[in-house]
């Protein structure tokens, strides 16, 4: 059977860098893919122009829609069931032989995982606020660093804002990627005034 591949990344920066996208493309290798669509959108939002376009092409061509994992479609179980009942075959590369029951169970777990991540993030940020961390403060050290000394100074300025959040979220069991997303949501910039990624969180922890 032929498939139309659908990829989703959570941020514009991920879409531009390929972070997360390459892993999804690798996961769907080996299938007969006739077209590809990439969405830059949070898993919490169900308004997906690229997904709608992919589904429309599926209906026109009789192809199925191919994803790396179910949570790339959504973390909303109701939305996933609606897609499952749309008449378009959905194939998830991480569970290619899933029955309707297995798909349903996975959909519910995807929603639960999203809710747990959200609650842990909120709890971690609340704990950081209680410790006196000011969220959403002005960007420190914006612009390029001329030398390692400037870079160290910029890191020293941002660490008091970021480290309490990082510590609270690590204690809550969050991954480095989830912590980076929480720091971005809280508008806490990196030392160089950029967005956080798992690598930049790790670098600050090890600084």
C-alpha cells in the first residue's frame, strides 16, 4: 500500500533545524511514500492545515497516512479516534500491526502522557516561583559573544533564573527536552538570548 507521510514538530526552530524531523523521517523508511507533509504545531492543538491537506490527498488517492508515532498526530484521544474513523488508514511506524483496540489504548496513553507532562511542568514552574525566580525577565546578553569571558558572564547572569526551574523540573522527572520547552514557555532566555534546546539545558547543568 502507498502512504502519505505526516511529520509534526513542536516549534519553528525545530522545523528549521530538522531536530526531531530527521528521526521521524528515519522511522518511516521502508514504506512506499508518495508524498510528505510537515506541520509545525504543538500536539495540544488540533487545527492542522498540513494534516488536513495530507488527509485530503489520502482520500483522493486511496493512500494511507503514515506517522512515526501516534503522538505525532495528537495527544488528544478524541481527536485521534476521529481520525481513526475518518476512513483513511493510519499507520504508525512504531506499531505497524496495531488493531483498533491497540490504537485506542495507545491514543488514551498519548493523551495521559501529555496531561502528566503539562502538570509536571506547571508544578515545576510554580515551585521555581515560590523560590523567588522571576519568569519572563528581559533577555540577558542579547547578541553575539565576542569571547569566552563574555559567554561565561552571560551564563552567570542567566543561571540564577534558569537553574531553579531546571532543578524543579528534573526533580519532577522531566526530560531535558521538556525542560527546554518549559524554559521557552516561561520566556527565560539562554545566555545568548536564544531558545532553549536539550543540549543548552545540559550545557548549563554542566557549566
